[in-house]
C-alpha cells in the first residue's frame, strides 16, 4: 500500500510513495565503494566521536569509504530520500524514535531483517526487547538502536540532608511527601526552592516521559487509542496535580518556572539549586561534573505508583536510531556500516563512553570496558529494567504524542473541566489522525 503521512510539529512530511526498487541490495560489499552517512550530531566532541567510529570502520573495511554529513535534521533527511539522486545518503540516523513508524510503513528506510538473516545477526539475542520495539513497526525492522537515552531522577543530597530525608523517593506517595518537605518559600510567597517541578513545560518534563512510570498502554491490539479506557491515564494526571498542589499549585510553580535559565546553562533549575529533584537523561550527570556543581548530588530511578511498587527501577527510554535509505544503491555495504555501528560490542561501548549515552546491546550494557560510575550506573540499570518503556511506533509518527502533550498542558492548567470527556475526545482525535494517514 502507498502511504502518505504528515508529522505535525517535527517538520517531517512523507508525501507520495517511497519506492524501494530505486535502490539495490545486490551490490558486492567487498568491492570499492563510497557511502554517505548523515547524522544529527553537531557538538564538536560528538562529531569527533562519530568520525573516530568511522575511522575504525574503514580500518576494518578498507574497500569502503564513508563520507559523513553532520547536524542533519529528520526533515532534511526525508527531503533527500524523496528526491533521490546521487547526493542522497546511504545510511541515515535520527535522534528520535517517534518517526520510526512512518519510516517503516512508507518504505523510506529498508527492512533490515533480510540483512541480519544473511549475516547471522540474531537481533533478539543482541538487543533488549524495548529497543527492538521502538525501532520496528508492524513486523518491519527498518531501524536499529544507535545508543539509547534513559530518564531518571537527579537529587540534591545536601537538600535531602537538610530536610531529614534519608533516601530518594520510590513511590508516588513518598515523592509528594518529599517534594513538600524540600520546598522552601519566601515570606512574600515566592520560591527559594521547589522540591520537584512537575510542570510539563519544564525542560525534559514532557508528559509522555513522566507517564512511563505508570506503564501505560496507548493503543489496543487493533491500534485504537485507549487513553480514556486506561485508568492509569487519570491516575497519572491526578498525581501530577497533587504534586503541584503539595508545593503551592500550578500557577505559583509556573511563575517560578519563568525564573529558570536555559536547560543547558548553569542557571538551569537543578544546577542553580532552585529544584531539589529533577527528571533528566543520563547526559545531565556529565554536565553536572563538567559544570562543577556546588552541591552533592545523586541519581536514582523515578518513583512509581504505590500500587506498582514492584516495578521500581523502570524509566522512560528513547534513543538514536540508524537505518538504510531505500534509494541507496549500495545497501549491502551500507548494512556493513549499520551493523558495525549498532552491533559491534567494542564499537558500541567506545561510542557510548565518548558521548556519555547508554549502550543499546546486551553485551555492551554489561561490558567491563563501559565507563559507568555510580551516577551513570543508575541509567544503565533503568535501560536493562524489563518494566522500562518507550513510546510505541505509530503510522503517523509522533502526531499522537503531540496530541497527548497538548491535552496534558491544558489539563495541568485546569482547562479540561471534564477529564473523562476530554480523554475520549483525545482518543477520537488520535484515531482520526491515524486513519487519515492510512488513506
């Protein structure tokens, strides 16, 4: 079936039909060839890590040369794949898992299962199931994980000691209690420090990431949205409201949020000690070390609902993904590069160490060569936890995530008077968007 889809908010538009026959999987990967690899990394240290990876690959495969292009967005990649031609990439990557459903269903990225079968890669033995789930759609494995991101809790140990709290919270009731204890307000009502900023518009606090602690099911087996039917949706939104109320309410916290600096700056909420607890990815630890934080800090998994206490240790997972462009005429050679970047244990560990991301294979996650101090080990454990969750791929990419985010923004601001009706309307909107993508 020819699919046309649009991804709102991400600049990704799949118009027309991807024609896999434009490319070729009949090339000889032992013959001299030059591949084009497009990726999104732009930080000089990260670009160097990519270039070092390519140098290692070219040493193993002297007949294959790789020309890299950095700082490339999904929109640019998609435009090039639609246009085709000699300038289009052979190997592509994306910083988000949200678009995998579109890439697989449209055929823009080729199915990698035949390549894995030919070269003896047993994916279930190489990659954790969650990572395989977010790189495939309806049985088509059109991408593989190229390192991962895990989300957990950063906490100010000095503030905890001051408040008489012995360990980070593990359940939502403990979370609310500790957040209230850690909150310090000034005489006029403004804040000196919040215990935890639950507001969805803060930095990485996207509602879909926090919701992962509940283990929600976004779609039923037929692909129909079921946020209204899943009681965990209401529980999540109610808990977020209770977290805000325990610290002064949405309006006061939202006003306090406007005083924070940029997420990556020393004036960010956690770095400036305006928040005692903070949700973030594994990269924040390196930033705290390099920024020489003026307080003692630690990491832990985010709390879970009280009635799911046995799932403590879970977290939200996402990551960079890599694949082969449908119009590449050198798909077997391209597979050699993708296989090296995603499957080779030594390469995955060295790349993870270089850019401080979570490895994405079983072997790399347990490698003794992995630089994993206690603060980083937390995120390794979250990635390995069987209860950790990623967003399910969808035929229209991340459009359903954007719809859920917009709904959550209105809900936290008190603009959804009837939550049940609002969630039913949200499900109907998501289903309508998905249906439109199929037609």
